[in-house]
């Protein structure tokens, strides 16, 4: 029986966390982070570690009967946030190579709609 899940990829410049849930998002199927597969803290956000994390998560998901996932990528977010880290693309490629089919890829990074005032004062940061 083929089951479909949701893969949440949080990728910052210092770490990567991948969580696979069922299609409703209520039950966590597999979860892994950069610190679980590497010893050094400086490597947690690297593309190689992202590949290893995605392989671990994909193995568990396939073992539990999931064959396809929708992907939701998230970066740091907020007023200083922006794009997801370096490992996000590598993680997606690694999920495909591990045997999971990809449905949709969606960027769900939180962006402020004129929320908090950025630091720097009225005239901005002067150099």
C-alpha cells in the first residue's frame, strides 16, 4: 500500500533538520538533524551532512511504507532571515536518490509583513 507523507526541511547556515510526517501532519514518521550524523558542530549545515540526514530519514520512511512526499522547505525567517541554507537542495536530491517520489516543493520560510523595525535607526547604518 503506497502512502504519501510531508517532508519538512528546515535549513539554516548552522544546521539542517528534516522531519517526515503523514499526510495530515499529525504523526511524525522520521526525524533527523545535522548533529545526529556528524561529530563537529561546524559541519552541521554543510551539504554533505544534509545528504546523510536525508538518507537516514528516507530509509525510515520507506521502511514504514511511504513512497512519495511533498516537500516544505523553511529557512531562518524573521527580519534577518532570508533564503534556506546550503543543504536544502542537496537534501531534496538525496531524498530522490533514496527512492522517494517528490510531489510538490514549497518554500514556507516566514517573512514579516512590515513587522518589527530593523535595527540601524532612522537613517540606517552609516559606515
